[in-house]
């Protein structure tokens, strides 16, 4: 398993058809892609503030999951589809059914739709099986997300925008970082992905977020498909 790092001059580079095809080929091989510096640190901080400002609106679902005993009973090779509470975790998710309140993220919605070929949008008509949703996830000290994978047929690819910097003084490499498992190999993105970087992955890849032992980690899943 490998992580392909891509540096862009501007977000307009992500409209390039050759680059889109390159990314698709990498993801279809169950490897991951890290696009560097898609947003600045001030932009990331502003997104966190906006998510907390709007979280009490009627269209916001705040979902908090805690550790579950089912995780201990899982066997190797029997990873569940992502269907909470099928896997253990402790975090808070702020889910938004609209994107107009996050102007810095609207470009990436269109990028995702171009990459995946999925035809849907936020607040789609009821005739659609799925619509889009932004999910801001906060991990406090002690929080984590156990090993899981998602339904590939529903979404194909995932996009995780990292809104937090990692503390290099923490000796534990896996503290609050995402660890990926594919083809019998494991990769940790702590020294690859930093604040403002975008990770793209195949939705069939097993992954987990290790326990946070210092500070608070924020990321946003953009977009998430839901019925």
C-alpha cells in the first residue's frame, strides 16, 4: 500500500482531466492520495468556528458515539460495513445537509462529483437514493474511531480534509492519526498529512483513527452520502 502525494499550484489544478484519471487509478488500486495545502490554516480554523456557530440550526444533526463492546468480538477478516454502532469509537460528529454556509468547501463538492461520477447534490429531490452531507468530526483526548470500512457501491471514494496540525513532540506515532490497511499492508499518514491537506481513499479500504492523547483533532468528511 502506498500514499501518493500531489502538490498543486491552485485548486483549479484539480479540474484537470488527466489528474482526475490519475487519482482514480490510484484509488481503484486501493492506495491513497494526499493533496497538499488545499486550504490554509486560517481557512481551516474558520471552518471549525463556522461548524460550531451553525451546529444548533434545525438541519444540523449532532451525533455522539461512545465505545461499544461489539468491537472486541470482531475477528480478523470480518470487518463490518460502516453502520454504527457496528464498530467502536468515541467522537462527536456535526453533520450538515447544506453547503452554502461553508463557501471554502463548495469547490471540493464539485471536485468529488467529477472524480466519482456520482450525480447527486445537497438536498436532492426525493427521487434520488442518496444526498450529500458534510460531517465535521471532533476527537477530544481519549477519543478514537475503531477499524471500519464503508460501502463502496454507495460512494466509491472518500475525502478527508484535515483541520488540525499534528504535534511532533508526541512520541506515539499513532496519536489521533488515521491508519490505513489494504492488501495486507498498513500506512500511517501522520508524517504525510498536515493541516489543510486532503486525503482521498477507496471506500473499501479499512481504516481507523488512533486514540488522541493530547489536544483536539478536527477533520471534515466531504462529502458524505446518506439516504
